[in-house]
C-alpha cells in the first residue's frame, strides 16, 4: 500500500510488519527509521545486506520462523533491496510474523519494479518513496535548529552550510550536531567557525573504503557501504581508487621478491607511503599474493566497464564486487 512520508505520523505502524523505503534520500530514510522504529527496539535490531540474505536464504528464514526468534519483538533492516528480494518478501508475507517488523531499504526503484509493485499492491505492507531534499527543505531544517538552540547565525552562513551539505539531509544533520557541541555556552557562530568546523559533506572517502576492502575488514566495509549515500558518479571514483591501491600492492609484492623485506619495500616505495598508512599496507600485503592481486586488478577493470555500461545499477554492481573481494 502506498503512503506518503509526510503522513507517517498519521499511520498506525503497529498494523504493518513489512515496509519498503525507496528513493535517493538516504538521510530522510535513516531519520524515519531511527525516530519511528529503532527507538522501539533497543538491542533488538538485525541488519542485513540483500546479498547476505540471497546467499543464505535458508538461514535467514530459519532465524525468522524459529520459535525462539518470536520470544521478543525484533526489527530487521535490509539494505540495498532490489527485485531479487521480491520472492523472499512475498513468502514472508504469507507467514505469521506479528512480532517482527522488516524494513527493506532501497535506492531508486522504477515503476515496473517487481519489489515496488508487490509493496504497493499488498494491503498489509507499506511502500514509501523518499525523494531528494531541495535547498528550501534543508534551509527549513537548519533554521529550526538554530531557533531551537537560540543561536544567532547569519543567512549567509546558513546558505554556506546548506551548500556544503550538497543537498543531503544526513550530512546536514551531522554538521548541525557538530555545531551544537562546538557552540555550547555560546550565543552565536560566525562564518569562519563554520568553515573550520564543517567538512565538505563527503562520505567516508573512497580511500578508506578501498583500504577496508583490501584489508579484508568485512565489518567495516559493509558499515561504510551502509552508512553512506554514494551516488552513481562516486562509483567510478571508488573503483579507480581501488585500482590504484591494488596496483600499489602489486608493485610492493614485486619489490619484496627482490628485497625480501617488507619494511624496506614500504620505506623506499615511490610515491612515498605515509607513516599512518604503513600498518594497513602491511596487513594488505599479507592477504594479497602476487597472483591474487594480479587477478583482482583484472576484475577491477572488468567491473569498471560493467559500471559504465549499467550506470543505473552501478551502486549495486560496485557494492557486490567490493563485498565479494573483502570476503574471499
């Protein structure tokens, strides 16, 4: 059943167990999930990526349908949901799951999407579209924040803050939290302080995501992918950053064959590796042999071509590739 986001406070959420939140406004989605769902399930929240469920479908069903799972209310949040999940969700809808709420979070879904059509037609499910915020909406949020905190700030400074958040509500809320901490016992904040305090509204940068992948840190990698609102354009930047770092590992492995010393190879590597990155590079070298990194470089190039040919699905292609490389 279709519902409008602005009407969520009028909906009796207890009546429903299945929710689809789709669209590009990740910040608004996270805000609704946090304020209307998560606070009701302290320590009872289970997060999945769609890929995890598809790979271990039986385990997922067992966890839902087992009697022990019904002893207390649970909230399940599934990230990057797509049409591949439709049959599983439809099967779940036929079961009695009164104590469990399932939220499928997805990016933009076309009208012909099977998953979207299921949620829109099922009277026992909720479908909500989350469209991008505009500058006016973000300005309204910022104005209310500063009025509530009784902080004086110029309109020019607010405009700068909105611009730096690149139209993303989640970025804006993060920056407002920093301003709140910074401005404790202050009555005003000026433009210079905002410039120094706020970021360029960047997500975890491509370098950190690539390093987590190459370090086989699956928990951090999945967390970065889940926590950030990467655009289709970001996918090219990320895959190329991953390629650069993979080629660095390749050169270091070749150097180690000559020098037989990992510290010496890292110390004399060109361009220089900064001291704070040396430990993580050592860890990466332990995971990637010369043969494995050569294979990965080939796969990265193939994935980049695939992303360019399928721009509308680029984020799913990139996410699946990175998760696979981190796990294997």
